[in-house]
C-alpha cells in the first residue's frame, strides 16, 4: 500500500500546469471539496461604498458599488492565496487554517468564476441583515 502525505499531494498539484490541475479537479472533485469561505460585503453609507471581506483568508477590498467590491475581493483573495501558498512552505500553526483555504483558491485561481463561487458571490445570492 502506498502512503502519501497531504503535503506531498499539495506539492504535486502545485507543480502541475493550469490545464492539468483543472483536469484533475474535473475528474476528482470530491477530493478537492471546497471549504466554506466566509465572505461579507457591507455597505458603509458614510463612506459611500462597500467593504468586502473574506474572513477565512483575511483579505479585504473596497468598491463604490457592490459589483466593484465583489470583483476587488476576488482579486484580493487570489493575491492573498498566491502569497500564502508560494511564500509559506512551513506555515506556523496559526497560518495552517488560512493556508488550507488559500490552497483551495490557489488551485482554482485561473477561473474567476470558480473563485467567485468559493466566496459565495454568485449573482443569484443576496443576503440582507
């Protein structure tokens, strides 16, 4: 029986080109279940804009419209995920949870729609509080 660590799998997936990674995700989506990323977009009337946050990865963005804030958050999350995955080979205990979320984004970063879905920013979802 072959034993492979999670780190070895992550490293192998990381070394794949974008097409191979997308093919792997398409063949075995259950192996790469996306974590539930917690995202919020809040209107701030005094600033006349929207603050968008992805709590799971600790990324923030700003936009004058809801759509701008959502697009900016996608960019911020992708950039943060790239930084965490590429620059944290031996993460501290505190970063490991964020890194697991970052890896889910990192492997899907070629598709803004996939990242948008991970963030729960689909066009047919509206949360009011």
